[in-house]
C-alpha cells in the first residue's frame, strides 16, 4: 500500500506499528557512550559538544552524525541533538522489544537533524526525514516527510510533510508511506495474502550514506 497526503499529520499506531512491541525499555537506563574526533565539555552547564564522526550507543540505540550536543538535567535525563555533515543525513537505529520466539524488529531513521529526549522517550527527525521498520533484515514499512516524531512510550509516529518547496512538483511537501500488510500466522486458512509482501528498496529521493 502507498499513501500520500499534503502537509499531512499521521498517527500511525494502528497502521505502521500494529502489533509491534515498544522500543527496548532497558535502553533508557543504559549508559550513553559517545566516540568522536573532539569533545568540548562545560561542567557548570552539564553540556558536551562532540564533533567529527560522532557515534553514540545507548543499549541497542545507535546514532551517527558530524556533531552532537548533549546535556543532562539534575534528574539524570539526557538530551542529544545530532547533526549531519552538509549534504548528508544523520542516522538512528534501535531494537524493539519482541516476544520470545518472534523475529527481531528494528526502527531505523535518517534526517539532517535528530533530537533525542530520554525524559519524554522520543526521537525527532528534522529535514529530509525517513523512518523504516525492519523485521530482521527486511524492510516492512517506510515513511518520509519533513518532520517525524517517534514516541517510544506509546509507539506512535507523527509525520509532517512540511510546506511545498516546488510548485511544479506535486509531491513537494507531502508525506509518503509504504506499508507492508502484516500476516498473522494464526489466521484461518485463506485469510492470509496470497503473495508475499514486496521487499522495499531505499528511496531514491533520500540522501545520506549507504549502510
């Protein structure tokens, strides 16, 4: 299925992540580990600025970019803003909690700017944003828009297509979603899709480094 709508706000709990588990709960309590070429730390403000090939890990969470600003409040909540190099995209990936015996699932996203808020447990993607859901190594769903907000607590997405930037392009400023139908292995015979869901390929309209 493919959906498209102008300057659209999508709440995709029942569509994109139907039946999917929440993000790894244990990640919130894991230490944040960051590697970079350089670091500038301000103890009074509890802020750190990492620059140069920044790689952040926090449990199953992985973020990459050119620069990352990190701060921590008095309650220990961590906030991070990671920026991409000019012309490229910052990267985010996190495993999701799944039932024992079911395939692993991951959420993976890219954008010019990614904001992480451990207190609200949200990840915000800004600028040429794309978010994908993988079942093991297979892409099941893909959403693109100007701004994407992923709420780990409620497992909901809010997607904004943003203002149209090219009046001659009918797709400009629109949200695009490719959603693979879910198959219930316990469903009665004859109710499952006859053909397997197509394997989605990386969007040709989204930049960034190949992984």
